[in-house]
C-alpha cells in the first residue's frame, strides 16, 4: 500500500467508461463529493498500488 493514497474509481453511467486512479484521501473525498452531484459513481477504497496512475490535477481537489 502507498502511504496516504487511496484507489479512486470513477464510473460514468452515460457511456460506461470506468477510470481508476490513486489520490490522497482528501483529494478523493473532495472529488467524490463533487462528481456524485453530476451522476458519476465514485468508489474510494484501500486497493491502491504503483500500477495506478495519479489522479490528473489532483492539486485542484486537495484543499
């Protein structure tokens, strides 16, 4: 497990796209709060590893 990081999965209902990233807990929580309001299913869990890409522009969700 990467310290301080979580796995974030974004599932877009309208086209079925699923994206997986790693992010800080704060960024993941802020992202989830916003995106669920727009119909995106967001799952955050501890299943994080080096193979996951970092959440793009994570700094925008970190404060």
